[in-house]
């Protein structure tokens, strides 16, 4: 198995490490696909035509008493238009984030918004009775990994999008892709 070497500066020290290049690529794609399926499935299951009733985040938001952002959640729960927007955006957002990750399209943008949602879920479930590390925090970490490693460039639509003249003329768009 071929290995690659990388040198990184970490906390003021230069560190060298070896990694298996092809294996790292496969693992990155696998993580992207699994996280994508997780969110696609979560969003799909919240659509009213699938679940049989419309998604309602009101109870969750109103009862997030132990959360450090309980005030924000209460405001959303008590403001009808914000609650309705939330009730639409959670399923749509989860579905689109998952679809983007599965296709490898706008991967970093999808990972960013997935990270935002996971941060809100983490803070909303903040009883931390079993410690600070829970599934929401691990989900957040997975979105960071997908974004940092530009997982959409491996077997994803982003690899093709980055080769278009449109993106080549606007290199900052690559920050949304990958």
C-alpha cells in the first residue's frame, strides 16, 4: 500500500505523519455518503406527505429549558412566522444538505449548513447528563471533516464543477465546492 507523508504545523510544532492516500480518499467518500444519507433520510422523514402529518418543531423549541440558547429557541417557538419558517426549513434543509453530500455537489456549503444545524441540535439537547460528547457533537465533527477534506472533489459533482470556466474565472467559488 502506497503511503504519503504530510508535514503540518500544529501548536507551534512541525509534525510529520504518514497516511495511506487511496484509503484516505475512500474513507472520505464513505463519510460523505453516510452523512449525506443520514441527513437526506432525516429530512425526507419529516416531510408531511411522508410522515402523514406536518413537521412541528414547536414542542422541541419551547421545552429546550436547559439549553444555553433557550431564549432564542423560545423566541422562535413564540413567533408564529419564525416557527413556520423553522418547520419548513428543517426538513428542506436536512434533505438538501443530504442530497448535496450524496451527489458531492456544493459539498462545503452543505457541510457548513449541516454544521450549523448540528450546532443548534447540540445546544438544544444540552442536558449533557451523560457528558458533553454525544451524537450531535459527533455529527458536527463529521460535517467539519467532510468540509475540511473537500470530500466532494472525490467521486463528486464538485470535481466537474471546479473544471468549468465559470468557476475558474471565480476561484473563490471553490470555497463552496469541494
